[in-house]
């Protein structure tokens, strides 16, 4: 009775497992609808300044500055009143869920040069 050496069999099984695991992984980004959208306020800027999301997505802004900022719907000369989140210092957050497709401009009511946009598909 002849025995097959274990080393080649183990190597083949190991390679097969690596290929299966690699085939299951993905380099794609999480779906915006399930993962939400993140915007940071850092050094008087919204980063990123513009985001594109699916309807139903909740966007969250995180203040990294030590001072108060707002996320106010509209433009400085014409707020819409759709949302107005106050983020009072570093680490505070505010969230808005966007249910309908469209373009939503926003700004910081304390620093009118800070503007951003949410585009909802």
C-alpha cells in the first residue's frame, strides 16, 4: 500500500482556501444607503465639501474644530429651514436623513464661507 505524502495535499488545500477567500472579498466601498455618509468639519471646512448618496441615507457631520459650527440648509443669503444642526465644539455630531432625491445645499450660519452640498439620487 502506497501513501501519498501529506505536504502536497496540504499545499493544494491551502491554495484553494486562499482563492476562495480572495474571491469573496471586495474592494468596493460600502453602500451609502446602509453605511451612511460622513462629513467632517475641520479647520473651517466641510470635508468632503460635496457628497452623493442614495435616498434614505443618513448623513452625519462631525465637528473637529474647538468652536461651534452649524449645518444649516440652504445658502447664507437664503436658509431653507429644512435642517439646522448645531455642533458645539470638537467631537460633537449632527445627522440628517435625506429621503427625497435632489440637491441640498448647506452652510455654517456662523461662518458663511463654509458651504457644502448633498446630492441625493
